[in-house]
């Protein structure tokens, strides 16, 4: 197939330095007012050396010439004052270019209108129960749903709307085509991989490249019909405003405006938030049940007066009476009663069931948005890889010479990077444990957030150094590193309190030590109440700080951008900012990495430690209602419009969520067995007293006789007067290990059963897929009628080369 070509409309300029002055000041083709505007390139005159300025101008000239050769139409605008000039190059893809690249990129084209399906499970349930659905809302201009297939120019007449050239391709499809041209256009020497607008931006030749928003987000002051609003105004009015927090997200509109990748993020976030509702309700009921009841051990502690003189908890501490922790004992029971055990089992099932149903939702959306069979085409090398790769080799898939970096060297770098991660994790764990020991949880949170920035920067440098060829490889390696860092950073303190603190204390006259210091014991209220406090401060504090940052930082950046451009515009009251100027003032979209990371860490908090903090799903639910609107407002109002990207799933994040859900089963089993008092109470009830009378006294051992500082003081352990473990301790240890084995096997067996029972692809969707494939086969069949006629004639005359089914 020949590439599209437009008539030569500009004279060739031989001087590289004259490129910006001569080439770009000429209008390329018809006016953009008539043709529309698909993309904008921006660059500014800066105080670089003349040699560097000439080099950048030469690159821009060659780049623009190649864009023109690819068929793009262009127009130049300038905004300037005495000190600074901002250049805007507006780009448009005409019909013949769109047709060519639609086939090259396998864009989907409509075959037949399909009936809109209600993809909200809650709406279907409420409809069957005849309950009014306050979350439902009619959003105007909902994109139509079609049966589609890959675009073919030769079969264009069989696609719907092929005669309407101006509206046949959606804006996101147009942006994707123009960005494909920008990303593959050469600006220098191809042997050096001097290709693509991304590398030009890295080199400083351009300062920005972005598609435009479709007008202002604020609806006009005059009253107009809802269907007359532009897509951005619809998203703002029906989605991004705060008082729409209880309405369904218009996912089809989000996908139409931002592309499948961003739409899948919001679909996942909304689905996750909806599933948090039953978890929050059950968790709150479990917490309230603890508030409503006070167990005998709490009463025994509160009425003990001075009966139990407790040994000091540290070398500089004094002895204390058990009755002093009456309030702490009651608070501890809020997080340590039989209901929390049942809740941890419930959350284990919840996590896996949530992921199973998300897989069904994900494949349904992928089919609905025509990206179910989407696979990344052979990706081009990243700009940084192209710039730093030492040699050129032939790509075995495309046959084109590309930058090459030795696989052996890259693997050695990845191994070295892994060693750095292990060393950082090894040194991070005792650091976080020390912070948990000697400082308050609030200071710990501040240090966690600070170290998180450091680890992210380090992971970014390590990933760049590893020289990953494609952006997908780079993203996956970067996500893995940052998650490992942040997992240890956020969870090491809770893990220490839950599973290590107070485990190796010893007993009076024989305390365990580390580096000459006595091992830390749990506080008077026990380790579980400390763990609940840690989780509350770290999880809720992190969410509050992140929400404040997400609200303030984009506004500060946008204010700085507007102020900077206002200096260039000067005092020109007659000058109204153009769309490209307004969008240039917005903040560059930084992707979805931080958004996913925040939610995945939250998912870990509500699943791994839920036995100690049953209110975690409630706080996560409240945060996510705010998070959806914050993110929506950023994308609609404060970010430049990102290039629409296709995707059929949420990528490596789903694998991380699955790993966390399985880890949560193991962690909760150990938390209930070794940190909670559930099993000791249960065993005491079975062996001695069903009402737990005398339980507190039974759990306290006497200090050995040779301990003279506080003779006959008590400490919490199942030991005799000589410090040896009692028979009850070994019985309890057997019960604990048996509980862990039984808990894990029962839960994992049930989870596998759920995985088997719940199919990944709904049955109704399988029928739709088969119908769509049939329509595609019919539409793309070559010479179908002629083939049928020739077969009929061959069967009638017995022409050689034809045979009947019976032969």
C-alpha cells in the first residue's frame, strides 16, 4: 500500500537556521478552521547557545518536512513579547491519511448498531427488585455501541457512516493516528535512532505535544439543551463535580474522550469502591459488636485494683498495676474478639471474589470498547533507549535496523539492580522497626512518605540504567521496583508490631537482648491495640495527605503555567486566549502510575491486616468516593488532554492485587493465631471455664525467686516459677499451628472453588463475541457472491478442481 501524499505546498529552505522563520510561517494547506485541529506542537525560544539553537531548528525543519510528507496539514501561530516567543504548530490529519493509518493500526470500524446494555450489576439488581435507583442518571450524547471489525479500505462501503468523512473517525482515533505519525517521523539520522516527537521533547526541540480539549469545561452561561454540550462539558457536569459522588460514572463518555486505558482505570476504581460497601458495612458491624459487649477478662482487669503487680516493660520502666490499663483492655476488645476472626475469613473471600468478578467486568468492557483482542503492536524503542544504545541491529520482526543493547549486559544490569533492591529492603526493615519503637506513629508516617519519594526516584534511575527496550518493559520493571520498595516501606512497621514485637522478650532475670539492648515488649494493652493504632494513623493519614496533595499541587502548577503565559501575552485586553494557548496553560498529564499505586497499597491495608483493624474498609470507602471526584476533576479541568491509549486490562497491577489477596490469607491466619488472644481464650474455655473466670490470672506468670528488684511481680506468659514453658503453652502452640493449617487450607480451597465456579467470560458475552465474528467474516469476505456462484456452477458441470461434500 502506498503512503498518502499531499501536494507540495512549501518551498524548500536550505538554511537550518531559517526553518522556523520561513518554513513554519507558511500555511500548510487549508485553514484549520475548516479542517479541525487534531494535535499541537509547542516550542519556545530560550537562552541556549547559537549552535544549539541552530541544531534544534534544523531538527524541527526536517521533522516538519517529514510530517508534511506523511500527509499532515499544518498551521503556525505565535504568542510573543519582547523577551519570549511561544510557537504553536497545529496539525490536522486529512481523510486519506486517516484511511491509510486506520488500516495500518487496525482501528475498529462499525458494522451494525448494537443495543446498549446496562453494565451496572447494582442497577440490574435494583431493577429486578423494583427499587428506585438514585445512582442512575441519563447522560446526554452517549456513544453508540456497534458490532465492529478491523477497518479495511477495500470494504469501506460495508461500514456504517463511511460517507460522512468529517465524523467517521472519532477524535480519539484521530489523535492516535497523528501521534503515530509524530512518534515514527525522523528528525535526524535514522542510524542514530533520531526518531519521534518524544525524543525531540527530551532534547528540548519542543516543550510540549498534546491533543486539544474540545472547548471549555464550564457550560455556557446561556441556557442550552444538554445534548448541545461538548464532550468535556458533559464530563464535567455529569461526572467531575463533587455533588455527583453518588451517581454512576459515565464510562462510555470517559472512554470516548480519554481512551480505553484511562477509562479502564476509572472503571476499576468505581468497581473497587462499590465492592468496598459490603466490606465496610460488615466491618462496621463487627466493630460495633465489640463496643456493645464487654468480656469477662476486661471486667477482671478493671476490678483487680492492686491484685496484679506487673514487672517493668523496659530497663528504665517501673512496675505497674494491671488495673491501670482498664481503658486499654476495653479498647483492645474492640479489635480482638471472635467477630474479627469471622471478618478476616469474610475479607479473604471478599478479596478473591472481587478479583474474579472484576475479571468478568474487565473482559465485558474490553469487548464493549472494541479492545478485547488488542495486543501491543511491535513497539518501537523508547527515546532514552534509542539515545543511549551503543549499536544498531536488525529487528527480527520488522526487519528494520534499530538501536540495540546487548542482552547479556542488560541482564547483568538487572541482576545488579535486584541486588540494590535487596540491600535497600534489608536496611529499610530495621530502620522502620526502630522508628516504630522509639517514635510516635505520626512521625513514622512522615518518614514513610519522605522515604517513599526517595525510593521512587531510586527505582526510576535503576530502571533507566537497566536499558529496557520498549515502554511496556520499562513500565513493568519500574512498577515492580516501586511496589517492592513501597510494600516494605508502608508495611514493615505493621508487620513488626503484628508478628515480631514482644515475641522474644524472655522473662525477668533472663531477658532477650539484641546488640546489648533489651528486646521490646508490647505495651500494657497488648500488641493488637498498637497494631490497630499504627494502621489507623498510617492508612488514614496517608490518604488525607495524598488527597490534599492531589487537590493543591495541580492547582499550583496550573497557576504557575498561567502566570508564565500571561507575561508573554502582556496587557492585551483585546486578545482572547485561543484554545491551544488555554490548553498549554494546563498541567501535563503524568499518567496513572501514582493513582494505581495508591489504591493497590490501600488494598493491602484492608486485606492483610483486617483482623486487627475492621474499620479499614470503611475508611477506604470514604477515601475512594473523594478520590474518584479528585481524579475526574484533574483529568477534565486541570490536565492537558492525554493521547488516547488502547488497553484491554489494567496490566501488571492485577497480578499485584492477586498476590496481595493470597498474602492476606496467610497474614490473617498468623495474626489470629499468634497476635490475637482468640485462641488462648478458646483453649481456656475448653479446658477450664466457659465464662473465662480467672483467665487473666492464668495468663500471668510469677517472676523467678531470684528476681529481687520487684519480687513476685507478674508478667504475661505461660511459664512456671523457674521460667520454663508450661504444658498449656505447648498445647496452645499446637492449636495455633493447627489453626493456621486449617484456616489456609479451607480458605484456599474455597477460593479455588470460587475461581472455578465463576467463569472469566459471561455466557451472554460469549454469544455477542460469536455474533460479532460472524458479522466481521461476512463483511470482509472477498468476492463472496462470485465465489458462491462459481461453486454452484462447478458442482453442476463437474468442473475439475471442485468437489462435492460427499466426495
